[in-house]
C-alpha cells in the first residue's frame, strides 16, 4: 500500500508540473464552451468543455493501460 501511495504521489507531482509548463501552450480551463458568468461582485465559472476533454483523454489512457 505504501509503495502505491508513493507512486500515485509522484505521478500527481509530474502531472502538476506538466500542467504548469504546458498550461501556457494548451488552454485547458479556458476553452470555448466553458461557462463563465459575472454579475456584479458574484462570478461563476464551470469548465464543462475542459472536463469533457480531460474525461475523454483519461478514458483513452485507461483503456490502453487495461490491455
């Protein structure tokens, strides 16, 4: 269990670093179709298209690893 937690932690750190470096090139979180509403001092942001893209990519990766 401990080895699995270390591996998951390292993978999350790598994903975080890549997200920061590639965030300038790939506009995840700012895609067309992401919802953003602002009314006075209240704002609401829901990255629905970003969630769909991430879901598709993860589904493809998990299906590749399953084989």
